[in-house]
C-alpha cells in the first residue's frame, strides 16, 4: 500500500511539474509573438527601442499582475461559495466594487505609462502601439481558436 501511495504522489507531482513547464513555455511563446508584432509594427529606431522596451516590459508585467489579481479576486470568492448563485448580494457587491477599483488602477497605470512613453515615442507611434497590441490579441485569439479546433 505504501508503494502505491508513493507512486501516486510521484506521478501527481511529475504531472504538476510538467504542466507548470508547459505553461511557462506557452507564456514564453506568447511573449515572443507579442514582441515580434510590436517590433514590426512600431518600426522603432535603436535609440527608441533601447528606451521603449524597459518601460513597456514593466508596464506589461504590472498590467498582467492586475489582471491576475482581478481574476483571482472573482474566482476565489466564487469557489469559496460554490458558484455565483450561492453569493449573497453583499458579497456580489464587494466583488463588483473591487473589480471596478482594479479596472480604475489599470486605467490610471496605462495613462501614467503612456506619459512615460511620450518621452520616448511620438504620438503617432503611441497610436501604432495601440493598434499593434489589438492586432496581437486578435492573432493570439485566432491561434487559440485554431488550436482548439484540432
């Protein structure tokens, strides 16, 4: 019985480790796709790129952290209660208000980062950045849909 328990523990931990590795590789591929699209669409000079990427990488990480926080906030409460239907009106209100607060933080953060980027890029490239990000998300969703169909 002990052997079976050890084997099961090993298999579960190996499976979890493989999933973490796969997710990390997937994130790295997505990141590479994003960098490629932004680099191509923005056509940055070497001087612009040198200043742009540190600012953008920090912005992208903070934005991702806020999105994760929002996702965890909502799902943590829902899981804790079983499902959305089990939430009280008070709990639902709390979640909605926290989501709005996080979205306001995202808006403020984007505004602050765009101000920083204006020290590096002209307005036209800021618009190109917005378009390139939307293009990236469209391509990513397309790839995910295509992968899901297979």
